[in-house]
């Protein structure tokens, strides 16, 4: 059940605990309402584009407090993620869907912009579903297995910007929407992408069609499609990446 999948964060203030509890209860009590509202969002492709950041827009309290998005993002995340998992399980069994795309990358990579551009240019087939989310946890394995069980062709797309570009994009997003990302989260994802992709390739082999889009500028991307191209995702340790991000923040 949805209730069992929403975890509470530790070390919150009393105020933060109340806000998180509100989001959790809202998601549990009105699951179907959230999913139906999500499907009506023109950016969701009638639910075929599944993204927790987009799911957050189904919460009224979140929409009405845009100036607090940076804090609310942290508190709403688990509720929105659980709802997107619920939606994924619903959409993936649709027999009309033939292709399932998993899109991942560091915060600030431009994942949502990449997908929304394809939607705007009407380049996404009605037989395609897209899941945008983390691939560094075990839950991605279950999702891919479920998609394969339902006879979907699996595609993994990694958007791989430089750290400087990702941080610049995060700053711009925070100015515009109030939603940023912690350096710790950025470093964790960036330093673990290579191992995550390699693990998925080792499990699923050629059932996984991998594409890596690397970029130093937002309007210029280079596509890599060979297995050995995964090596370009290799990077320093979490501690070293975090140190680099802190240096980038100082200069910014």
C-alpha cells in the first residue's frame, strides 16, 4: 500500500515534521486525486511522463508557497516519489506502451528541459512512457524488471553535464522557482552514476539500450551509444566531488 512506502525523514524540526506529515497524509488519503490531477497536466503526456518534481505540483500547499520551495522540496519529496511509483506501476502495464525510457543525471543536468523540449516538438510517440528519476538506488532494478515483464523495450538515457554547468543551472532554477539542490545530493548522484549504470548493464545486458548525452553548454550535447562510452561517467569520489562543488559555489 502507498502508506507503507512513504518514509519519514529524521532530524527535522517540529515545524518541518508537521509539514512532512501533512504531505504524507495528503498523498495517502487522496492518492487517486493526485494521480488524476497529474494526468491532466499538459506536461505529463496524460501520465506517460512520470516525474516526482512534476508530481509535486498536484499538492495545493506546495503550489501556494513558491517562496518556500527549497525547504518544501525536501519535505514533499518522499510523498511525491511514492505517488510517481504508484503511477509507474499503473502505466507500465498498459499494453499500448511499447517503449519505456529511464532518464537520469545530476540535479541541474537539464533532464526535465530535455524531455519537455521533446514533448513541445511532438517527438514522443504515444506508445512511449518516460520515467525521470534516480538510478543509484535498488528501486530502479525493480522498475526495469517490471517493464521487461510487461514486454517493454528498455532505454536508459543519462544527461551528463559538467559540474560547473549543473551548478549554474541549479542557481538559475533556484532564482526562478525557489527550488535548488544541496551540494551533498549533487555530489552523491554525480559520483555514483558510473557504478549505477554499470550495475544495470551487468544485470540486464543488451536488454538495456544506453544513450549518454554529455554537454558543456545547455544548447550543445554530444551523444554516445557504445557500451565502452559508460567509462566517461567515471569521476572522483563523493568527497572529492563535494569539494569541487564547494569551490564552484565560492566562485559563483
